[in-house]
């Protein structure tokens, strides 16, 4: 055999091998590579979408936390205001109750003072009558001298 014939036969065998690979091996290989490329692209797209959803969820969670803190602050403020109102109302009620009790006590004191004065006046009047009767050495009629005794009591 000659070198040219070997070269030509090897070239033909190579062309048949290339044709065979292009016809039967290359398409499934390209198909598998395309499917793999699509899966990787879908995975990357899903990853990007998940990242965006995660960011959105973080923002939503931050907003909800901020809103919850705000509401908690409002509730605490309302509780403090209610506490102040209750204290003010209690102070006001205690003050009015104290004033009522002071007024009642003053009225009782005034009544007791008036009763004591009346009793004292009556005692002084009877002592005056008794003293006058001792001085005059005779009995003084209280009924007969009632007007005079009333005048004396009014002066005392």
C-alpha cells in the first residue's frame, strides 16, 4: 500500500466517524447540554426570585415590627394617661370627701358648741337665781322673772 491510499482511507474513515458522531452522538449530547443549561437557568431564576421574595418578606416583617412597636407605645401611653386620670380622679374624690367630712365635723362642732353654750347659759341662769335667792334670803321665782333671766342669758 501506498502512503496516499492510506491517507485517503484514513481521511474517509475520519469523515465517516465525524458523520456518525454528528448524526447519532452529537444531537443527544447537545440535547442533554441544553436541558442542563435550562435547569441551571431555571435554578438561577428561582434563586433570584427567592432572594427578592426574601427581601420583600424582610421589609414586611420590619414594617410589622415597627407597627407593633408603635402600637405598643400607643398602648403604654394610653395606659399612662388612664393612670394619670385615675390618680387625678382619686385625688379629686378624696379632696371632696375630705371637704365633706371637714364640713360635717365643723357642723358637729358648731352644734356641740351651741349646745354647750345653751347648757352653760342655763347653768349660769340657775346659779344666778340660786345666788340671788341666797343673797336676798328668799326664793326667787324663775317663772316670774323669766324675762329678766332671758335678758341676762342673752347678755352672757
